[in-house]
C-alpha cells in the first residue's frame, strides 16, 4: 500500500505534485540537487497551501498536516523505505535516467514513476534493474487543480504495479486516470500538437493571430485560442515538446516546427513569462500583438478567421483519429483527456458535425 511519497525535482511540477499529495493526506519528501530550488519550493508550497486555506479550499487541519509532513530532503538517501517515488526533474533524458537509477539503488521495492511530458517512458526507464516497477504518471499543470493524469504502461511494467498506481491516482488523489500506450506525446501533447502548428501555418497563409484566437473562442467555444495558449505555456516549452515529438515520430511533415515560433524563441520572446510572445504583455495583461511575428510571417493573404479555425480543429480531429487507429488509447479516453486537459467543450472524436 502506498503511504509515503517521494518527489524528485522541486520545480513547478515537482512542487505541484508534492502539494497535491500533501493535501490528500500523504507525507512527502521532495528532493532537488539545487539547494536554491528547494528553498524556492518551500516558499511556493507554503504560500500555495496558505492561500488555499484562506479561500476555504482546504481545512486548517489539512494545512497543519501539510506543513508538518513536507520534508525538503538534502540527500537522496533520505528516500529509503518509500512506497512511491515520482520523478519530475528537468525534461532532459540523461538527467532523468541518472536520478532514477540512483534512487532505485536506495529503495528497490518502491514504485518508480516519471512525469515526463514528451519522452518515451521506456526510454526514461532504460537501464533500471527492476523495470517491472516503473511506469509513467503524467500530471498536468497545476497538478492540484487539473483533473487528468495520463498513465503510461511501459512494455515491462507489471500489471499489478500499474493497477496499484491507478488506484492511488483515482482513489487517493481523486484524479481521472487514462491509460495510454507508450508513444511520443501520449494523448494530449500529441493530439493537440496540430492546434499550435496548424494555427501558425494559417498565419503564414494570411490569417490574423488575434482574429484566429477570437474565432477559436467564439466559434469553437474553447477557453483559449492557440496563440494565447502558447504564450501561457511558454513558447520555449511548447517548441521543445514539438521538437521532441517530431524527432521521435521520424519527422512527419505535420509536426514540423514552424518558423514563426522558432524566430520568437530565438529572440527570447517566450510568452507571458518574458512579457513578449505572440502578444506583448504589461503587468501580466496583453497590450497587443508582437510586431516580431510579422518578421517571420509577412502575411499578404486573405484567410478568413472562420476558415482558419476550421482548418485547425480539423487537424486536431484527424490526429485524434490517427491516435485511435494506432491504439494509443480508447476513444473514450482520448476524448476525456482532451476535455479535461484543455477544457474543450467536447473531445475531438466527438467534434464531428
């Protein structure tokens, strides 16, 4: 039975996963090789917990338990005897493999999980001595709020281990788990890739950025258009995922990184966090489109935003169909994953008129 949780990595995702487990009543140890990362995580987790208590999202008892049961480990050896260890370090394959191999030596009986968003789970776990106890648990940001967890059954994952982890996700953390084949991008990052790439192709054909975002909201009924969403995610993060999936799938043309995004990232225009992305920002609010977009996409065409939106959503639908055909996940799980992760009004396989 899973009772003690270890988290490797004290960044945004690691801190979020740790907070989620604490709020559900589990003691958590969180480790990071960088002392400053642990220090930042300590302040961030405390502040998030106190804010949640102030808004009555958690009780005072839960707040007290969480603050008393989080340990910021300075040595990975402190993880000895833990039941579940979730790796959420930087999206670097070598770093992930190294830290998992180290922690496996310390607690060989633990279930090990990776929160990778783009690498094959089997690649992350390559070299482990007990691959039967290793799987993928892909949380979404922020883990406390997002309902979805993609569960990836690697080729050597033991079925009982997978089911124990699934029970933990669904019953203990009260999240919706969807089972996914070990494939680049899993469900959400793969099926939604055309949302970002086709929108950029539409702009290269003459569509307007703000007009396409508005069409996505008004016609599509989605909460954020593709360019707004890329700015929120971070253009650099979004581009890195695109490149990883593009390479892993043997460079299909439909997943080819686009020059607009590459141009902006090269300039350091990474979205809201940098104040410049597809839009410009001041005090966290958009103040108009970034003129640098026109450098990479001179435009000159006449592409009605309604047609551009239909092109984008149809590309997402076709990718979902391909994922279903390849057996990546069931029809129900594909649709549910997109609805929960993206807040779409319906899943792509249910979008057809």
